[in-house]
């Protein structure tokens, strides 16, 4: 009696189940596309490991690591046919979006550090 039914009285899938299955198919396809994308970036040796260190005043620095970014210098060093391939696969747009998003990383980390400091202060 609680929740939404997945099947109707005749045993057919409800709209809820159909839309859930459709979403999961889409999500799986996007996950595979992401896997292919990062595999190609690795093949082209465009990914480099990075970490970011933030410190507030005298507090112990906070280190965020375990992620990779695209090396712009290596990207500029690609052959024309490699860049064309990235463009035709739709990867060049994703690379550009990634590079643009890096400019927000510092701001996001500062927000996180500020939130942690506020939580610590309110707990004291």
C-alpha cells in the first residue's frame, strides 16, 4: 500500500518503471562514454595527476589529491589529426569544459574550507 507500483494490475510495467529503466540505460551509456573518453585521454598521455593544498591561517593545510587534469601543453602538442579525431568524437568540447571548470576549483575548495571552519566553530 506504500510507494508506487512497478507493475499494473495486468502485470505490465508502469510508467514509473519504464522511465526508471530508460534512465538507467541512458546513465549506463554515459558511463561507458566517459570510460572511452578517459581511456583515449590516457592513450594520448594528456592526463597528469594533481593535488591542491589549502591553508587557513595557522591551521594544518588541507590536501585534496587523487585526481587528474588535462595538461594544456600536451594538448597543444597533439598532431592535427589527433585534434580532429577528438573534435569528431565530441571529446574536444568535453576537454574545453574540463579546462574551464578548473578555474572554479580554487573557489570551490575555499568554500569547503570555510564550511569546515564554520562547522568546527559552531561545534565548540
